[in-house]
């Protein structure tokens, strides 16, 4: 315990006459406290108009995005039809059914290929 009670003699550091090349010691800065934000104003017509504008803008953006997605999925392209082969097996011109006109009777078989690009 005696060693802890013994005080060391105070020695002053000698004054530095030579150049000191260590890091610069900045002067102490005053404490900075930012100003509090101004209080928000309550409701009113400006707040209501701002809210309505935000709602309308959100609806327009959502409808535009939905329209774009649906248009990309279901592009309005016309279906394409191709006739691969055709065969005419019967072609007769006969008498009408009493109305004075002639009657054309035929049997046409067509193989069609349809493609829907949608």
C-alpha cells in the first residue's frame, strides 16, 4: 500500500524549440446544435389538394403500368391462316328449286393451318 501512496515528483516538459512534424492539433470546435425544423402546419385546402394530386398520380401510374403489361402479354396481332391443300371432288350445275335460278353443287375439301401469334 505504501507504494501507491507515494507520489511521483512533478516534472515539467521542456519547451519545444525545434519544429514539430507530428499531426496538427485542431483548435477546439464549438458545439453545433442544428435548428429544429419548423412546425408543420395543420390541414387545409393545400394539404387536401396535395393529397388528391398524389392519389391521382398514383392511379395514373398504376393504370399505365397495368396497360403496358397487358399489352405486352396480349399483343393485338391478327391470326394467320394458311391453306395447305385443297381438293374439289364434285362440281355440278343443276336446275333450281323452282325460283328460276340455277343451283351449283360442289364438294370442296381444304386443309387449313391457323396460327395465333398472341
